C-alpha cells in the first residue's frame, strides 16, 4: 500500500476537467448567484425598513430637540408694524392663507 504523492500536473489536469464540466452551467450558476444576491438585498431592506426605534432613542431625540423661543418684544414690534401698515397687513394675511407660497 503505497500512497501516491499528488503532483501539481495531475491537480491541474483534474482542475481543468472540472472547470470544463462546470463551464456548461456557467450562465445558470451566474443567474442563480445574482438571484440569491438580489433576494438577500430585498429581504435585508425589508427587515431594516420595519424596525421601530426604541423608546430610549425617541426620548433622547425629544430631549435633544430645542423648542423655538420668540422674544416677547419681537412679537410686540411685529404686531405694531402690522397695525401701522396696510401692505404689511396684506402680506401677513397672504402668508396665513398660503404659508408655502
């Protein structure tokens, strides 16, 4: 019982023979690979889009958000300007009726 040492030439010839057999199914294997890749990506996107944030993350974002503060003197000044000018009154009324214009 003698073991033959695998030589490089026999490995190359066996590898070439296997590649010739697999080459027939190359397009099919490539399409299966692309299909598996796309399905993995779609499933991953679906799982990530359905994740709800934790209550800790929501509360930390709420605490980090600053509430806008308008100085009372600025409010009084704007109201006095609005009362004194007709063109400013129309401007304010237009802005109230359509704020995205």
